C-alpha cells in the first residue's frame, strides 16, 4: 500500500480556493499560515486559516470517501501549520 499525504488528497495550499477573498488574483501566499478551524459538511471538508501573507482563507474540498474524510479531519487540526498538516501521512 502506498503512503498518502494530506497534500496528495487536497493539493498544495497555493492552489486552494480562497472563498473568503474571491477578488484575490493569483495563488494565495500561505507562508506562515496556521489552521484555525476544520469542519465537515456532507462530502465536503472546510479549512479556515489565518496568519498567511495573503490573510485569512477559507477553502472547501470534496472528499467522497468517508474513511479518507475522517483521516483528514484527524490530521487537519487548529493551531497546526498548514505546511506541516499537508505533509502528514494519512
């Protein structure tokens, strides 16, 4: 079985959709960002961050597999660095 990271499932933070700032052009600069909240609604995982160069972000991801969603939400914890979180194995 191949080891997967959070990045393999939801991608690099520079390419996450930022629903908080729809006028933002280009990729968000997520240096220094920490996760402030994570929640699940149906097949979606929502991740909110702060402290990034680009400011606060709010991104959602569709993850149809319930087991994979559960593993992601155990890793994506508030106060964790975004870059540390996406490197975590799931």
